[in-house]
C-alpha cells in the first residue's frame, strides 16, 4: 500500500491525489519529449528538410487546426545541415506567427531552387502586418519581437536574407540562401 508522507492511510482521496499527480507527471514528460522533438527533430538529420517539414506540417495541424500545404521542387534533395536547420526554424517561426497573429486557417510552404540559391516561402491568407512594421529599423524590430529578428540573423549567417511581403490578403515570408551542389559547380 502506498502511503503519503503526510501520514495518509491509503484513503480514496489520497489514491486520487496520487493518481492525479502521476497523470500530471506523465503529461509533463510527454510535453518535454514533444518540445525536445520540436527543437531538433530527428527527421531533420535522418531524412532531410522536406521530410522533416512534412512531419512538422502534420503535427502543426494537429495542434493548431491550421492546414499546411507543402510543395518542393524535386531537385532540392539534401542540403547542408546548417541550411536545413535554419530553414526548418524559419518555417517553425512563420507558422507560429500564422497561428498566433494572422487569423488564417491555412498556410503554404514552398521550397524551390533558383540557379545557385534556395528559396523557401511560407504564405498565409491572414490579416497581414501593418506596413510600418515591415521597414527594417530599430523601432519596427522592437515591435516585431525576437522571432523575425532571429530568422533574419540565422539567414544572414548563411549569406542569405529574409523578405516579408504583407497586405490585407495575407503575408509571405521568404527565406533566400545561397546554395550550390555538385550539379551546379
């Protein structure tokens, strides 16, 4: 018989309390595993960006009820790990913004190769961003928060850039990174 430290006698109340505590501990463990998986999904290392994004889109829809369509040029294939990681983070942050700010019930993620660069776009049909937030300056950066600034910095470190087009019909976040593989050199 399990007894609580408070001198419990195995009463039904104590049993319910223990059951509730065990259930909360199990849920907390599940959340920690999910968070860890979202921070760096094993799929990213094992099967690459496109497959990891397919997995993420399914999980995102389960959490948010926002559908995500993913399209990718067949020639994209595997990318250097730092590029895959940065682009995965751009998609995560962009979809998080769709969920919390846009009001859109759908998003589209597109990945394509344009000569010696890779372009990733996340588009929604939400309410858009105010124009004054789209100018890159200290005041707008503070209002946008760390998410967009983090995306810009990740891409800058790769020699790339972040572009944001927004109107009342929706927002498109575009990540552009230089990339050459053996076929292009």
